[in-house]
C-alpha cells in the first residue's frame, strides 16, 4: 500500500469545497497510517529465519483427500521474551512446515487462507494429501494437539489496490493464495477492483472452498466460473457457472477484451498449468509485468 501524495497548498482552490483536497489527503493519510501501524508495531509470531511452534487444533475433511488443517501459536518458548504477538502475513503469502520422522526431516510450503472471526494467533490451510507424498503421510498421522514447526511468511506478491480488473486463474489447491487475495480485496471498502476467478478442477465435487466462493460472489466486485476437466456428473449449486470443459484461450481472450492495460492476471496451479495459461495470456497482448505466477 503506497502512502497518499501530499497536495500542495496551491492545489486548494479556496472555494470552500466539501471535502477540500487537503481534507481528503488528511483522511487518506490517517487510513494509511492505521493500516500500516498494525504491521509495524505488532510482533509477528512466525519468523522468516527460525521455526515457531504451532499446535494442530482442528482437522476438517473438505473433500476426499483434501482437508482444512488449523494451527495455533504455542507462545514463546523457554528463554524467549514474552511479547504481544500476532500472526502477520500478506494475502497470497505462504509458510513452510517442517515435518520429521525418526530418520528424516522435510519441508513443504502451505498457504494460509482467511477464516472469518479466526484468532490472530491461528491459521488454516487447505491441504491435499497424496498417497506417496512424504509430508502427506506425516500429516495423515498427526493428531489434534500435536506441536508442529512453521516459518515464514514467504512470497513477494503485493496487491495493486488501484488496478481496475484482476483475473485470477487457479487449479486445485492453487486456489488458496488467490482466494486469500480475493477475500482481502472484497473486504477492503476503499478498493474498487473488479475480480474474476476462473477455477479449474476435475469435477463438481472437487470445487474447493465452494461455500466460501459463493459468499465472495455476493460482493458486487467478485464473480467466478468453474471449468471441469471431467464433465460427467455436473451438479451446480447456487448460481454457479460451471463449464463442462477445460479452460481454453478463447475464454481468457473474451474476458481480456478491452482490459489489456488495466488488468493484473494471477495464476496458481501446477508448473505445467501456470506455464500453459501464461502463454495463452501473453498471446492476448497483456504486458508480462501484469502477469503473476505463484
Ligand atoms: C508456494 C507454494 C504453496 C503451496 N501451498 C499449498 C497449499 O496451500 N495446499 C496444498 O495442498 N499444497 C500446497 N503446496 C504444495 C505442497 O507444498 C506440497 O508439494 C504437497 O503437499 C505435496 O507434498 P508431499 O511431501 O506430500 O509430496 P512429495 O513427497 O513432495 O511428492 C511425492 C508424490 O506425491 C504426489 N504429488 C505431490 N505433489 C503433487 C501435486 N501437486 N500434484 C499431483 N501429485 C503430487 C506425486 O505422486 C509425487 O511424486 C504449495 C506449494 C508451493 C510451492
């Protein structure tokens, strides 16, 4: 978030406008300070350079092998100073979790997603477990109350709150950072960005965060469409737009028509998916610096 630019005394026309340009500046400065001060003065309970302990406090089955795992900060450890801490990160950033078995240690990235009314010492991640995955096997075995190790936040994407349009293209659990970004924008009264999400998944049962996406779509500036790679058994809920086909370049081009200079495009999924979609997007004369992959 950029600080507001201070107007010159001569920018005021002295005609008694309400609000005056100088008042508008003061108000913007107050909001800017309010937003940034919480990040500056509070201590972050998660660190970039050392692991902090978070206890697993809840596991909720989301769909088949996909679960919502919730963790809570355990507080400072022996010898560490007691400070007023919160869990601070930017939407779209991820944390690293360290897993351990008796003979090996391993680290994987997971993305916290916003949960309404959650304590600022907790976070939730949407995690898909793979049969032969090292961390997946570790996560399958851990139970509520288990202490786990995390560090972060990582990821350098910063939301441009002044952009007119944002196209979010997600595949599978790649939805997590893009959902987090969309949630932040719709809840920011000062941001007028129009958001469109194209979510790609296997079938209508694997539409992750379905209730949450529907809730976002009740905001004036968010809408989404789902693309299914397996078209059998479509069961739309609410007013969902579900396409029984994979996302193709025509849908992307249609959306981008007339928006080339006022759009950011965010893509998150497997390496192949991001590479493929980015190629399509760049063919539609969008500038490379307006395209972000996670
Ligand atoms: C920045 C970042 C953020 C991420 N955020 C999330 C998140 O929020 N939620 C989440 O679930 N994951 C996320 N991931 C992926 C996560 O870090 C792990 O890669 C994933 O959980 C698999 O780890 P694993 O140790 O179980 O599997 P590994 O031991 O690394 O892989 C073993 C086998 O598991 C299978 N496998 C692993 N990953 C995939 C895959 N993506 N697709 C298909 N098969 C696979 C393959 O068979 C693979 O050979 C993120 C990754 C990055 C880089």
